[in-house]
């Protein structure tokens, strides 16, 4: 994400992280161009009004340099000529501020799908298979239907199998640092996960470590 407003960048980063997406942030056009050419990102979210190179020039320079990463322009410039200039510069999509976060996330995922298949990122824990790219999981070969929040909690636990994750850590990673509720919501969602994962007499995967938190392991 190339965004010079730190509050906006932090809010979007937290929201996308809660959806299972990893985000790097550049605060100006020049840094954004450098990062976009050094790392193979899935999508670039690009503001227009930036220090140094503005978003239109960033987009045009990346395309001229051969970067094919999908670009979503996210900006307060909402005029029809602004949209046309962004798309003509090489953007794949254009979303104006203020925006719906649900729509932003949906458009990012649409661009990821449109970009074509990438190497699968799959975690195997016992008889549980977790596909982080598709945000799906299967136990004993059977699909497990999880909500977005449940999957994010499972993902955080499964990124470090066998290690104990404290309730405050899980609360911060899954609900974000600005969440005002207590850690009891973690207990509630761990209960939801267990009921869905421990199906058909399957062994428990998420274990309580009393006084510390939870860990996932066969």
C-alpha cells in the first residue's frame, strides 16, 4: 500500500491483516516505486496525492518499467477525469474515499483472482489442511465451514503450531489493537472453532494451556 496519511494507512493495514492479508506500507511515491519493483506483491493499493511522485506517475512508471502487478487506486479524487486518468495510467481498478472496507477487500480479492494462480500456501497439521490463499480448510478430507473471523483465528494459531499463543496476543492479532472488548471473546471463538474442527469424533487440535493461552497441534 502506498499511502501518505499514517492514520488511513494504519486503519487499512489492520483491517486487511484481519482478513488474512500481509501488508507493507510506503508513505511516498518514490519509496512505493522502489518497493513495488523489489518485491513480488499480489496487489498494489495506491493513493494519488502523494509526496514526490503522485499516484498517476507512480502507476505509469511501474507499467513503463514492466511491473504487471494489479494496481487499485484508492483516492479522494472522485471526478470522472480523475478516474479516467488513473485507468489510462495503467490502474486495474479505482475506488474513491470515503469507501466501504467490505468493498475494498472484495476488490482486492477480485484482483488477486484475476492475476491468475499463484503458488499455494497450505499448512498441514495432523489431518487438518489449511489453504491460506483460498481461506479454506479441510479435516479428514471434509470441508469445514468457517467465518472470516474464525479462519483468521485458526490462521494465527496454525502459523506457529505447537507454540502457545496468549489470549492478549490472539486478541491483538485477530481483533486488532483498537478492539475494546476483553479476552473472553477469544475463549468464545476458540469454542466455535473446536466445535467445527472436532467433528465426527476427531481428536482435539486446539489445546488450552491453563494460565497461558492456546496452542494447536495433533
